[in-house]
């Protein structure tokens, strides 16, 4: 049995749950408890606030956890980042009032900066020889400059829209974050093995993200042209058809390239193109 801590509610909850489900670890949604048993894998799920996840994993309350890299860095707990999960992407940046001239980090010397990430900011400033006043506040960091609480902020940015609507501009991107899988450093051999199995399943799910399975009928003498249109992947599978001179071609394509590939393939005579969802890719 292995115990994973995930965010109880908030931005990472849904993707964390979806990842576990797609990896064959179902958690019944009915009457969700603080601690739930998964089906399909010897896994317990502990629902916590994201702030508490690094500590829970460091202390062994949970064996592993899914949390933003930003929280891992901020808490500074002794945990291992096992795997990047590719969702919950954001960055933590320094932003200043938009009318200010900005010529470099020295702008921040002697200034007051509001943030919920004093640990990361303190480290960044000391590495860069900047001495500034870090004002820790729990929320609504972006309004601090306009109400006179601070000269600048250090906060999470995803699109940048919140900054603009508060009259701020992003001047330094300090940390790029995404959800990560973390583990305690003293897991038993049994738990290490379960963790490796989970990572294997997560990778299979990740490889299939944004990929489609495509099959089509193609004149036999166009197979070489089709292979040129579909570079970068292993050769497509070619199966004979009952009708002479035709074959069935199967291939995995990236979703963002799907329509250009379809148009090119139609151009060389492909017919009856089917596009199917790709659920897992096992290597
Ligand atoms: P909790 O109640 O669990 O403490 P929270 O309010 O601290 O939740 P959320 O706003 O749910 O946290 O964000 C969780 C994580 O999602 C962040 O720590 C960060 O890693 C990631 N994230 C991705 N994009 C954003 C964004 N635009 N704003 C805030 N967090 C983001
Ligand atoms: Mg939090």
C-alpha cells in the first residue's frame, strides 16, 4: 500500500484526480473523505491543502504527493521530485507598476515587495545580491502596490491578465512551475516499487496526450509518399486490403498537426480516413 497526498480542492485537484483515474486508479467520488481508498491499485489518497503537501510527504504522513513545484520550492522540505506532470503550469514573477522604468534587478534594492512566496524570493534576491524588504501576505498580492502596501509584487502569473488589470508589468520571471510528483526519501522497497509502477502508468498516459490514432485507405503505390508526409514517427503500419492495389495505413499523429497531415494525405489519394482517440501508449 502506498499513500498519495493530493490537493483537496483548487487548481490542481481536477487534473490530479484525472491522472490517477486514467492511470487505472479509481477513487469513488461519493462522500469524499479526507482519506480514501483507490480501486485498481494498492493506493490511499489523502486530500490536503497544497501548502501542507510537501510537509506531509517529508514527515511520512503521505509517501508521495502531487503539488506545484512552487510549493515544493517555497516550503524547502526534504522531498524528492520524482516526475514532472505537465499540468498546473505557471510562473512566479516580479512585477512593478507599469509606469516605472525598469533597467534591471537593482530596481528592487531597498524596495518593499509583497508576496506569498518569501522563501523563493529571499533566495533569488540573495543569489543576486539584492537587499530588499520582503512583505509576506497571504492573498490578493496583486493589489498591494495600488493600495500603498508595497512597491512591487512577486506572484504567480499564468496569462498576465491580472497584472495588467492592476496596472502592473512583469519584469523578471523567477520560477517556472508545474505540478510534480514528489516522494519521501525513506520509502520502503515495496513502496519504491509501487511508485515506479505509478510513474510507468503516468508516462503511458502522458505519451498519449495530444496524440490521435489515424487509419486510412491508400493506393499501394503511395505508401512511400505517405511515409514522407508522416516523418519523425516509426514507419506506419501497412495492411493489405481485399481490393487489389489498395492498403490500409495506420499511424499515430500529433493532434496539432492532424489537419495539415489529413490534407496532405488526401492530396496523395488517401480515402476513408478515420481518426480515433489514443488512450495509452505503452513502451
Ligand atoms: P489550497 O486551498 O490547496 O491552499 P491554493 O489557493 O493555495 O489552494 P490554487 O489557487 O488552487 O492554490 O493553486 C494551486 C497551484 O496551482 C499553485 O500553487 C500553482 O502551482 C498552480 N497554478 C497554476 N496556474 C495558476 C494560476 N494562474 N494561479 C495560481 N496558481 C496556479
Ligand atoms: Mg495553498
